[in-house]
């Protein structure tokens, strides 16, 4: 088994520590299915003020992360795992937008993944040019730093690693796998404040239940994210159901 491993480089490891030590990610690490190391870029400064950022050349507002500590950090990360191969990823709004396909690709990655988190305004361009293999964005907005984006990437990739989700959880793995939105879910009680759980779910008829769920997934996708229907893997039956949903417009 080759394990999914991340080395996260950041000026603020505390942002990641909490989430990585809770719930499913914590359990995945304990099971040895997920490797995670946090590296504080400040530890790789060499001046007495441990300066990791500086004002930009050309004069504009904000601070730019200095190249030297990042270069030293990445060199040390690589030296700590001799003979291993690495994929260095910069989290930034300029990257390719991270989606389910991206999560699947990373979950199968055999190289150790270095996640480089920028903070402040920017990172010195030479870091991107000389060290970064690819840039990933979690969406078209700007964060105060790449740390939250790194968490999103780690979480989405880790849950796709076989064994990370328990048996009870793994049923949900396909929710986006087929490119459709999830169907509604219900638990006890069978009636709550006048709202009943759909009869079919109590019927024990698994074929009918499967059909209902598929129909509700298609309904939710048609209603909330019709763009996803273009790329979803739809069967002939799915297309018939969609036509029905549109025709009846009892969405
Ligand atoms: N969006 N997706 C994102 C981000 C913060 C300045 C470079 C994003 O991934 N990262 O907004 N990152 C910036 C802050 C330096 C990273």
C-alpha cells in the first residue's frame, strides 16, 4: 500500500493543527493511511528577526514572502525523505480550480505532495518558477492565506483513499463520483412536526428505493446545478426521468 502523504509548508501551522487532529482525518493518520507533516517556514529563516516576508520591489502595498526560507524549507523536506519523489503544489487563486476529479487524482498520487501555503499579499515569483510543479485554487475568491485551501485539498483527497471512510461512511463516497448532487436523506423519527419521511424509504423495497434516490439526485441537480448534467454520466433511464421532471415541472 502506498500511502497518501502531505508535507505542508506554512508560516501558521496552528491554522491546520486543529482540523488535522479531529474526526476522520485524525483516524486516517492513526490508521497509517494518511501521512502529514507540518513545517513552519519561519524555522528556515537565518536572520535574527526570523524575517519571512519583505516589502515588494516597485513599491505597492502589502508584503511578499521571501524566497530564501521557502527554498531552504523545501530542500529540507526533500532531504528528510531521500529517494522519494515529490509533487510541489502552490495554493493560490491563480491555480486550476480544484474539483472532485482533482481530488481523485491527488488521492492516487504516489509522490509525496508538498503543499506550499502563501500568506500576506504574495510569494516571490522565483518560488513559483523554480519550485512549484502546479498551482491549485479552491475557488474564485481570495483567502488571507493558503492554509484553509490546503486543508480543503487534504480533506477532499484523503476521504477518497480506500479505508479512510468507515463502512457506514463510504456509501457517501459516490455522491459526486457520478457527477450528480446528492439525494435527500432522512433518519428517525418517521414524522417530525408534521413532515413525513417519504413512504418508499420505509417500504423495504430496495429496487424502488434505489430508483427514488436516483430520481431525487437528478431532481436536485436539475434544480440547483443544471450545468452538472452536461458532464454527468447519464443513462437512457436517467434522461427519461429528467424529461419527466422537466415536463411535469413539479420540481
Ligand atoms: N482561492 N485557492 C487560495 C487563496 C491566498 C496570497 C498566495 C485560493 O487556493 N488558495 O486565496 N490563497 C493567497 C494569499 C499569497 C495565496
